[in-house]
């Protein structure tokens, strides 16, 4: 017997961090463009809130990462799960779409499966980096995986999941970069500082990034700092972590269009989606990540790839410098930047190498492709346009 085509066009979407909020908002726009009758309820952040029909909870304001940290918010997760359970039982959405954020999403996918609500995963968690058993688990919870890296399709198909590579969604949002980059003759470098999107990441990184910039300033006194952060992060939260550097004050940037970031000469960045954004902007960078001591000890035992940055993972080689845990010092960060800034040929070569990554990420239109697959799967139609 064929599956019942749902009569409701309610869709539930769950995203839990800044990048998921961005891509989730674009997916909602694509769903509504293809079918204006869909009604979207969502958990996410401010971008999703602006485009969905019913906003359930701001997950980006409470997001955590690591192995231990989520346990400190266990009661919050329980409350959110209960809210979503109630929504599923009262509204019976036609489907659930999970976006990254494995920790909470796999729990909610279990709720959906138990209630016979079909589920789709847009932007897979990074199961290839650690705990590959998660791919096996997800394959049994979702109807279709919609992945953004070409190598992910093999992982899920080997687990028996229906899986489609839709291309990387950043290709739709990263602007065209200037045709020709020219280093500043007076060495007035524009240095971007990207400490992360989650509060705990910012706390661990911002102070050391700022101290590193002050060391760069001793070699290049005309350099200017630009701190890129999220809409949920206050100026005070940032400035409290930055001690004065003479007359230099950081510019705190919150932007959706990358127009300021694309003009940076060099960036110091927390590992994560930002590294890939930088690569598509052809921005030379040093990638940094620091975590709690317990999380680091666990990570050493479960991470099964040699790199932490998406840039190096995709390239499968060291395109950019990575500094992890005890290596994360102002001196190490500053030295990696100064070494590259002192050799403009290497700086230009890194920009060229980063530019080549774009070709491996498919073509633009990831959100539209994903939306089309989901709508066709959930609301199947006969050739004459009548529902089955």
C-alpha cells in the first residue's frame, strides 16, 4: 500500500547555530517560492524568524558545542523537546526538516519517526569527522539526506539511506570577489577576527585573538582590526574581552552580505563554517580552535581525520595553518599571520589555492534543489496534477 499524501502543508524546520539559521532561512524562501501554500514552523535564529510563519524557539542564542558542554543545558533541551513533541501531536506537520545540529535534531527525529512524520536532513552533521555510527543512526531516522559535500553521498548510501548531493549553499550567498587583489603598499593590513558564533566559543577565542592582533600591530602598526560576530552577540560581550591597544579600537561587524569581510587581507578564524566562507572569499587565514580540557581529551580519541578546518578537509592537505588547544597562544597566532604577510607571493598563492576549492562544491542553487526534492517527495502528484 502506498504512503498517504498529507493533507496539511505544515512543515517543521529545526536549525541550531548561525550557519544553520542562514541556510535554513534560504531553504524556507525556496520552499515558499516553489509552493506558496506551505506553512513553516521553525526553531532557529533571527534569520529564520524573519521568514517563517511560526517561530517556536531561538536555538542560536543557546547553542553549545563539544562533547561535555551540552549536558549543562540538559533541562533546557528537555523543555524544548517537550515543546516540539506537543507541536507534532497538535499540528501533525507533513514533514520535519533537520539542519545540521545533531545533538538536538536526532532526538527530534526520533519523535517524528514515532509519530510517522517523514523527516529530511538538509546539511548533514559532520559524521565523517567523528562518531561515524551516527550515519547509521540517521539513515534509519530520515527519508532523504540532502548533503552539501560530494564525499558525503557514499557515506550515507553505504548505510542504505537515500542521499543526494545538492551543492554547497554558501555558493548562493557569497558575493563575487574583486577580480584582482593588490596587497596594500603601506602595509595597512585589514585583519579580520572571527572568534565563533556560540558564546562559549567567543569566550575561549576572543581575548587570545585580540592579543594576537596587538602583536601583529607591533610589526605592522597601520593594521586595522575588524571583529565579525553574530546578531545575538552584544558589543559589550566582545569589548569586555578586548583590552585597549593604544588608540586602536576594533570595528565590530555584523553583516549578511560579506561586503566588508571580502576586503580583508588576512583573517584569524575559529574553526567551522567561517573557514569555508573565507575560502570562497579567497581570504588567507589561520584557523584556531580551543575547547575545554575534558572535551579535548575526548576529541583526541574520537576524531578520525587529520584536520579541523573544512578548507583542509576538502582539499585533503594543509592549505591553511591550524592551531589547536595548547597551540592557541597569541604568539603562535601572530607569528603565523606575520610570516604570511611578510611574503606577498605566498599570500597571493594561498588566495589562488583557496579559489580552486570552489570548483569541488557543486553549482549554485542548493536550497532550491533541496526544496524541490522535499516538496516532490512529501506532496507527490500524479501526472495530471491530482494527488495520489
